[in-house]
């Protein structure tokens, strides 16, 4: 024979009633004044009420820790914020905002791997949390994990197509991958959602430059300057784009603005010199090439173009120096010897000129202009037979001016 203790189940109404009336003192009084059955029944009621209060107490403590963390975050005390967010999470393991905010605190401390872990937990609790995907993608970008970044950013856009920064960041990755057309589509969308972002215009302009859409690039760099006139680099970018569409005066104006503010960039002088060359302002171009070379003596394009302007200006001594400098860098280029020889011809250094033309011919036996000019040097050195042979060789290689001189030069 055994006794079965039956524990009564309270209705919701009864539970609420006991919550309202029960105190610890009233429980003790009732416990000692009751029979065995009532004691068991009362004990179970009290235990049930006590346990039911535990989650609420934990959540209240979690909310307090969360609010303390928010205060630390606003004060940029990110390490302290992380401590309090962690307390909140321990008390409330499914606290979505605590995981999300802790991830953002980690972002500010450049703990990108830790941030990704928390953003991942955030989206596992709430798969519709678009901003968690956005910033997870950003953290992946900082770790140069472009594949994961693209996945996260695309998911953010899918969940919330109004997230401008998701388009911006995805477009930036696509631009790095040289997928310029797709990048432009993302920058277009981001500009529409958040106008006034000069970096968006800059990025789209750079994409258009890569696609050789130079007029569109000029418009983008202009928009960037309208949004932020202090973004001086866009004068350089727009100047380069204007060069490509042969708007040389506009290019010079842009590069003037850039150089006035940043006077130590060799490439700005190089591009301005190139524009001036095309405007046939050889004196100014030569001066800019000199400045570019003084800032970067290894910039061969400046050396080459300065040598050309020296010839144009009939500064033959300077041209000889220019081509000698180029030969020190590129001793296998026949044109450098040919052009130095031409400068020496004008300086009446006929032996030196002949030697240079011969070196050019050794490097490239089909360089017709070197044969033509060596013929002139030989003629000045009274080596008429050699001059005749060189002129015939130049004509045979297709250099038209040589035909005019063959008859008079090669007469017996």
C-alpha cells in the first residue's frame, strides 16, 4: 500500500492571485498552520512562482548591462562596452542587439574577426537583420576576404534595398576586381539613395576612366568637386580625363589648381607639360618637364618628352644631355641614339653624330632615318661614297626624303 501525493495545477487566474497576495511571511504562517497535504501544495506553488521570476530578473539585469554598454559606446569606451555587452549576453543568450552592438564595438577596435563572429550570431538569431549583414561585409572587406564580403553585402541589399553603404561597399569590391560596369551600377544606386557623397562620384569617375569613358569621368570628377571643393585630388583626375578628350586648355586649368595647392607631385607637372606640348607651348612644357624630373629623376616619360621639347626649342646642347640621360636608362633604344645624333649634327659635331647614327643602326638595321642622317654626317665629313650608300639604304627602307638626294649625292 502506498500514498500518492497529488500536486494541484493552478489556473492562470489562481497564479496571478497568489502572485498578488503571497509574501514570504504569509507563506511561513500558512506552511506551519496547514496539514501535510496543504504544506506540499503550498510549497509547490511557492517554488513555481519563484522559478517563474528568475528569467525576468535575468533579463532585467541584462537590460541594465546593455544600457551601461551603450553609455560606454557613446563615450567611445569600446573595451568597457564589450565587457557590459558580454554580461548582457550571458544573462540573456539570445539578446540580438547585444551581439550586434558588441560586434560594432569590436569593429571600432579593429577586431574584425571577432566582429564577424558576433554579426554571424546576430543573423543566426534574426536572419532578417540587414545591417548585421552590411557590417559583416565591411569587416570581411577589412580582412580582404572579398568573396565573403560580396555574399554578406548582397544579402544586406536583398533584405533592405535602401542600404546605400551596402551598394557603395559592393561597388568598391567590384571596382577592385575590375568589373567596372557592375561597379558603376552599384555606385549609381548609392548616389541616388545618398546624394552628396563625393567619394561615390570619384569611384564612378575612376571606373569610367578605366572604361575609357572620359567625358563621363570629367562629369563625375566635377560633381565630386561641387560636393567637396577641398577634394583637391579631383583636379588632377579631371585634368587627366581632359587630356584624353584633347581638352588641353581645360586640362592646364585643372592642373594649375592642383599644383597651386600641392606643388610637390611630379605627375601633375608631367601632365600639365603634356597639355602644353599639345598647345605648342614648348617653352612652358620644357619647364614643367624639368620640374617633374627634379621631383622624380627616374620618370622616363618626363625625360623623353623634355628631350623632344629641347629639340623643338633648338636647345641642342640640352637635347644632347637629355638623350644621354635616357641612354643611361635605356641603352638598347635606337631612337635615343638617332635623336642625340640629330642634336649633334646641329651642333656640327659630325663625328659624334656619325657615331650615334651607327649605334642606332647596330641596334636596328632597319632604322631608315638613322641611315639618312648618317649620310648627312658623312657628307659633312667629305665621305661622299659612304654618304651615297647610306642615302640609298634609307630610300630602300622606304624613307621618302632620301629619294630627293640620291641623284645629286651619288653622281660620279
